[in-house]
C-alpha cells in the first residue's frame, strides 16, 4: 500500500514501526527530487523532503542523551522571547531569531510592556526567520547542564504582568524565573530576560541545531533573586554518611534520615551539611512542607481563594508558593504587621510553633484526632517560664520528644536562639515519626 508523507505524525509512526523502510523511502524521495523536471513536482517533493528531514532530526534529538549536547552563543539582539496570546486570556511562549541581512521578522514598540508586531506572519519566512513554539524548540540550561527534562517552561500571570518561569518536575527544586513582560497589554508582548539569563543555541558534535536555550549561570541567576542554589534544594544521595562534618554530631542519625526523606540536602560545592548553620524562616517552611509530603499529598496550587499573602514575600520569590500554602493551611501565621520576614533566622520557639501546626494538619489529613498525644513525660525547661511559647514547647517535648534541650544536654531550651540545621532536621524527623506511629 502506498503511503503519503503528509506530516510529521505519519513520518514518526513509519520510523518507529519500520526504520529500514523509512530509510529506503527517504532515499527514493531524494532521487525523485533530483530527477524530476516539472517545476510543480519539484516544489512538492522539496516540501515533503523538508518535512521528513525535520521529523528525523527531531526524533534524533529526542533519543540523544542531554549530556551530549553543547551550546554556542548567538547574537542576543537577533533573538526575542514572546508571550503569544491564544484562547482568550492565555499565553504561550514563542521564540524568534532574525537571520542577519534578511527581511525583518518583527517590530518592537512601547515599554512596560514592549509590544511585538510579528511581521513574519505576513510572508513566507523560510530562510529569513527561525521560530520555536514548544519544548522541542527551547529549554533551560544552567552551568553547561541541560535541564530540559527537569524544568517545563511556561508563562503565568502574576501581579499585573506575565512571567516566564521554569516549573520543576520535582517539587523539591525551586521554581526559576527566566523573564517577565513588566506590564500587561492585549497582544504579543516581549519577555525581558532576568539578570543572569541569555539565549544560546544547542549544538551536537559541533553542529548547530534548531533548538534555543535559555542559558544561565546558576550563581548569577539565583543571586539576582535571592534564591538558594538548585543544589541545596535538589535531593542528594539517600545516605548522608559522606558529609564529614556530621560524623560527630549528636543528631547525625536523624540528619541522615532527613536527607534520605528529601527534607533537606547538603552543599555540593564542598560536600558538607553545615549542621551549625542557622535556618531561615523560609528555609524551614520549605523543609517542613517537604517532610509533610512524605505523609500526605501536598498540592502547592491548591490554595483557597482569598487566603492572602505576606506583604514582604514577592510572588517571584523561590519560597513564595510554599509560604502561601503554609499560610492558607494554618501552618504559619507571620508577624503582626503582615510580614513574614523570610530571611530572618527562625528561633527554636518558632520552630516548635510551626511543627505543632504541621503535626495537627497531618493528623487531621490522616483522619486522626488532632490532639498531640503525650508519648513522653513533658519537660519543664528551666528557661521557658513566661515565654509566649512556653506551653507549646512543653507540649512538643511530650510529643515524641520533638522539643528537647539545647544540644540534648541540661535543662535549657533557649527558645529565642536561632534553630540550627542539625536540630531543625532532627525535630522534623521526630514529628513525622510521631505522626506515622500514631497512624499505625
């Protein structure tokens, strides 16, 4: 039966089912192309051959490990990222490149946002403009590593403008803000790249491919927005035994368990855990939500309307979604002035307040009684009398020993001291274990 090469779908199916036959067909098409004298037939065959080669190249890229790809710089003024409207109030990503010396592919006008007039829609732009419209044509690359399989590029509306964000497939990684329109209008809008990002082109074995990278250096990209390194939020190996700086730590076993659960990670640049480092308020919210996710499903997009947000947590901040979810579900309350102060060190007392709310939430989700059963004799610490968190600290000491003396010694809890990474990890593990044990 004679098959018609009418599109990439047919070609892909042919290649998957009969690769050898496909190769013969390609060779036959090439021969016909060279022998055909009719100008009309020449045009038809050229179009078919172009479609076939494009499909073959796409399939080859997909099958090639990302580690084999390299990149090359391109002239930044010749490329533009565009928020393209479709279906009412929706937008998708369009990337255009102007081939130098050719007819103009787009015009720009205005500011905040810069509006784009896509001129290429009015003429045959073959050999004049390069275009990418989906993940086959663009992806994220950081520090020479292809993150196309780890992040999905999408456009979202926030605070009266559009953001181009890299949404992680693994919730333990931070969202990456690649660019934004800096305003909102009807029509095609230019996406201005955030500091640290640039356009580059994918190459394979020294050959340029029709794939654009939003490329950056991790330190520059994240320093510009106050985010932690991807390495800090990406789960490390399941064992923490390689961290030499926890070998003599009193919380070593619980740190290793927290690492295995994906609650916290180490620092890849020097392979340390830094157990004595203070934990910030946003870091601890991130840690406890990761821990809660090992007990029940956490959907950061499931936030009731009207939940509000803290006035010092921008929507683009790496921790914003987790903080908003925690607020909406009663895990955190913030300060009296409406601030959360995400970068402030979290105190040991505040740690207990959040852990109590997290434990109550988890028990409710597991259809358990919300009260925190006292599995140990509560401790009356020598330095918590009159403190705002005195009663809850005592309660959490009886709840599987979540609250314990500083460095597990003496009778002082030191409620106003910053919580350290080692104790924060241990307290989360104890809380999760207590909830899981009660479930059984």
